[in-house]
C-alpha cells in the first residue's frame, strides 16, 4: 500500500469525486500503517461532522476506563418480606444497563412468583436517578420522534424503549398488525395496500394524545416486522410490567411511579448485564445510538478522577482523547454521533485506532467492528469480501454525511488504519466511489 501507484490511484479518486460534483474540501481521507506513518492524507486536520464513527471513541473509552468485564446491575428491591399478598413497594433501580431486555425483566419478576407472591397492592417505583439528564426531546434531531434511533439515554432503559410491530397484508385482505408491548392507546391503520414487493413498504407512524396512527403504504407482505419508539419511557414500563405480571399470573393493583429507592430493604434481587466486551459489539456493529449514550453517561459515574475533578462524561471523554490521540481541536456533543454539532478530524480517529492497537484490549475492540460484507451495518457491502484481506470498519451516516473508519488486515501482515468522512449533499454518491477505491486499490 505504498509508493507511486497508491498516490496515483488516490489522485484518480479525487478526479472521480470532482466529476461526481464532490469538492475536494468536503471530505477527508487518512490511511496509516501500524506505526502510524501516513500513507494517504487529505484534509486530515480539518474538522468534519463524523456521524456514528463517534461511537469508536465512546466504546474505546469504555473498554479502557471500565474494562472489558464491566457489568451494569439492575436491582429489584423489596421493602417488605415476601408473602402471598404483598403490600409493600417494589423498587426497580437502574444503573444504566444499555442492554436490559424484556426477557431480563421477566426473569427478575419470575423470582417474585418463586418467592410465593401472588398479589401486589403496593407500587412499582422506577428509580433511574443515577443519571442526571436534561429532559430529552426525541423529535429534536430530525422531527422523527418515533424512530428508535432517536431514543434518549435512561439509567432504567428497557428493551431500547423499542416496540415490535408485525404487519401482515395481501391486496385482497385487511391489514393486520400486532404490537409488543401491547399499546395503551387506540390504534388506527391508514396504510394503503399496493401490489409492490414487501420490501418497498413505507410505514410512518404518528402519535396523538389518544391514538397511534400508521400512515403510508404496504406491499404484499405475509410478514413484515418493524420497530418503532411508540411509547415514552414510563408508558413503556407500564405496558411491559402489566403484561409480564399477567403472564406470570401475579395480580397487581398498585401504581407505577418514578422515585428513588431506599436503603432499608428486606430483599434485593440483582440482574447483571452482559460484559462490556459484548455490549460494544452491539454498539459498533449495529450502530445502536441509545446503547452508546448509556455507555457514555456511565463513564464518569464509574471513574474517580484525581482530586474528583471530572463530574461529567463529556469532560472525561475530552481528557481521554487528549491523552490518547494528542489531538486538541475537536468538539464532542454526545456519545453516539447523532448530532450536527460534533466535529473532529480523521487524524484524531486514526490516532485513536493506532493507540488501541497497542493495548491489551485491542482484540475486544477489533471484534466489535463490523466485518465488511458479512455483518452489522456493512453486511451488504460485498465489494469488500476478499480472501487475502479483512476489512473491519465502523460506519457513520446522517443526511449529507457519510463516514467510515477502522482496520485493514492482510493475512500475516501488519494492520493499516483508515478513516474517511464526507460532509456534502452528494455524500452517498461519494461514499460509493470511495468504497470502490478502498476495496480495489488498498
């Protein structure tokens, strides 16, 4: 990957981008070897919006600062001794687990049944107070509040607050749908059936005070599964708890409220999350925004800095980047990259990748990256499939932004580190041109 041939190939790439209407100042590209010697460098110190390759920073910091075996705990705290007719409160206390699922909650509740509890007249108290967060507006970023990628961080996150909606439709039959958790609002279906293939369906849910309305059109779908953020956090918890308690045949007549847990409890049940080394795979391979945000907000809570100066994860990330990349010109808005404000350089990202390569946790970090052409957000990029090389890249995508960063490994050879970012109205077209260059010339 050295010499005149690679220089000429990159020069031709820039010409192709100009022909496509993409200006030279609208993208950055950096390729470096295992010693961080620059092989290709273009606009490497210019600030760009990185989209989701920001998650490389969050997951790298998590591995370094918390360790690959770090686990979150979600606790069920009983204020009274378990008995058949339970009258006390049950506190569900979160610590920020990014991957606490419906099945995990069910397993905790099942223990109540094993303990002999058949009726609960006290309250379920939801305690997410460990995170200090401003009120989050799911529609602020792109006015699409029901999209799962717009769900905000929560110390008591349940199933990403994502509802599974299954549709079934044929041109001659009524459209059927099933929603889990079961909705508390009225459901109205205003989808127009078409003769197009199922994959061309376009479904846009809207929510009012009393209704969830499904708009758009649906193709010939015997089975179509979609995920939407139909509920606010409390409603999601209420629907899930009521459903699961009913399924376990535990009668519940209390309320579901937010509040803080107490220290005077008679029994504590604990669910431990997957280790962080597994969590970051979901974050990087599938670019899960809310998981990245929960990890981001967990950092400062679990790290005691010298003189206790670091109070916020943002300050911790800034210090981490300065120490690990020797970069000082950047602005970090959040942990997921779902932001128009975050700005950084390709030089920072490649320096971070190079620094990770020298660390004992590099195998865990490397394993979290999508295998180009095989899984995650790069599963369909078959142009990267090669018998001689492995391309492991994190992708980033927003309107007018495309980015990719990661590691190229040749069999029995040292790695190369790569980052490109495009900020342009023709970013998608530019991405395809650059990916063709990477797969054929590097």
